C-alpha cells in the first residue's frame, strides 16, 4: 500500500483532484496506526479472543445474537419493522454497535473531517480506495436477500440511507467476510496527516461547510459544533 504524507489542505486537494473518480471511496481515522479492520474484529483481536477457527464460529454466533438483541430493542426507534439484517446492521454500526461493517464515505472532505476532528497527540490518516469495481456491490434494495454473516467475499454496501447520519455523511460500508482480517487492495492509498496540521485543516473544512452540525445533523452535532467555534 502506498503511503503519502500530507501537511496542509493544498497538498490534500492536489492529490485528490487528479487520481480519483466516481468509484472512489474514503475512510478517515484520527490515528494513523489504525488498520482497516471492523470494530468487532478489532475488539476480539486486541483481547486475544480470536485465535482458532472455533473462535471464529463463536464470533458468528455472538454477532447474530447481538443483532437479534438490537432488533428486538430498537422497534420504537425504527419505522420500518421489516428492515433486513444488513440494513439494520448498518444502522446499528452508525450508533456504536460493534459489527463486521467498516464505515467509508463517498466524500473525501467528510473523510478528512473524521481524520482531523480529534486526537491531536497522533498523526491521522485517510485511506482512499481508488476503484471499487473489483469488489462486489450490494445496493440497498438488493440487500434483503443478503446474510451479512455468511458472505463469501468482502463487498461494498450502499445502504438506502434509512439513517440521517448515514445520508449526511454520504456513508457506505465494506462488509467483511472475515472481520478479524485486515483489508488490503492494490487500489488502496494511505494519506498520512501530521498531527500539527489537524487544527488548521479543521478550520479549512469549516469554511467549506464541513463541520460537526452537518456531519451529525442533530442537536448534539449542533451543540458540539458551537462548542468548537467558541473554544477551538
């Protein structure tokens, strides 16, 4: 995987303006050491719980149970009572449940926001997947027949945007067939952002209309944006 260092907004736009098209997707991480492993995989790898094939089978059972609990307990919040497992998993992911989905966005600026919004003690990074055509694509309407826990290969999932957060963030997901295995691709580039550049990049993004109140379109996002404006 190619790694390119970025020190300012001009360098960021220079690299992104020439090499990327409509099939490109991006992921921003506030610590450049973070790998492309979904949250449930990171948790289990860090705790040392996944070491054998039996461990992975146990993980499959745990994931199914977690989604079942989320489904039973979320009826009052989700209007579509017949929502399929994959779409429900995407909503759960956006609200903090550990899943085998990894968040990406079609917006390079949104990815930059997630990379620089916090953690000024570490360099951050943006992963850019230049072309997703080599991966199977699952569109929202076609997700009802997909079992997210038994997919045969990693896939790109474009949800129906049943969540305002997913819509605002231009979100999509990488669905992992093995959530304990790091994703890699010949089309993948990692842009490393120096920690000293983060605050200035946040200011530049705000001038372009990319801020917490837009990325998180609710009262919490608005309040956090106002706090940032006053106390940055």
